[in-house]
C-alpha cells in the first residue's frame, strides 16, 4: 500500500556496496527501517544529502507490514534547515541527538505528540541565534514526558534524593543504590522549570552542565533496554568545555 508521511532521519548503516539501511522516525508509523539504494557517485549524490541525521523528510513508500525493511519510492526535504548543518555548536548537538534518539526510539510506535515534539524542537534549534548551551538538557528532560518516565518531584524538599529506578523523589535512600546524590537531585527542579524560551536564564558552569548531562543519560539508560555508551558524548563535551 502506497503511503505518504513525514519523518525525522535518525541513523544510517551500510547494508552492502549499493544500499544503506536508514532508520526514520515517522509521523504515522513510528520508527521504520528503510532499505535505500545509493548511487555510486557519492559526492554528487542527492540521497546522501537528504539522509543526513535529523533531516525532516516527506516520504512516499510502499508499506508492507510483514517486511522488516521498507522501500522508499520518493523522498524530499519537508523542512530546509538554515543553520543546523553549518553551525559547529548546533552540529555537535545534532550529532549527539541523532545517536541518542536512534537508541531511545528504536522500538517506538507511532506517537503524534512525540513526533510533534521532535518536529518543533528541531526547527527551534535551527532558528535560534544564541543561548543554546542548555538546549540538549531541556530536550532530554522534556522528552521523558512522551516516552513514559517523566520525573516525579512532587513534595521535594532539600535533602531528598531522586530514585532513578522509580523516577521519584524519596526521603529514604533506596536499598537498590540507583539514585542521585542530594546535590544532583537538587538540579531536577531547575531542569523541569526550563523550556526553550527561558533556558538561557539558567546558568550552569562547565562542570555542572557536564554532570547534568551525564545524570540524564544515566537516567535514560536505566529505563531504555540495551542503551549503549554514546560515541558522540565526547564531541558534545568538547564543544562545551
């Protein structure tokens, strides 16, 4: 059945000398793996440009539910980024977010609010001019609302700790040992108050920002099966060092 949808490119893996497997999080079907045949002349290859991570595409494809790999009949840019491919800070964030989302959304089905969150966030990043240092932190913490483990900080008081496993603030140290320190737990109320419009008002130094990022990644690792070490983390740390 021929379908048309919008999707965000997450990941690309070479399949053989002529084809790649591309994971795209689509509006109508969630995460879909496509087998795409690539022309031999890579430098002039339009498909190579289209399939850059985090590009937002319009796709026509013959959807076959029983097949692991779908085939695209036509694709084109839905949104043409103005700064994201050319700004080195935004580029480092895009590299990190594409790798991060590939693992987080690996088994995600269609979810309209989630897709709209990705769609709007990427456009916000592309259009923004300054005050981006906390973007990835806000993106990660707010994404938890759409995939089921938004932190519960209700009743938080100084001295409480955040239970990573149960996603809640507690006053007694959990026996399982998977919790944030008192100091780290105190970051969460600030993070949950941030949004893209106000995040520039919240100041973290280099060490604080790095620690907050590490604790968010650890939090995801707790709730996402087989979540690996992210190769792009070092690049992102270097940019903000």
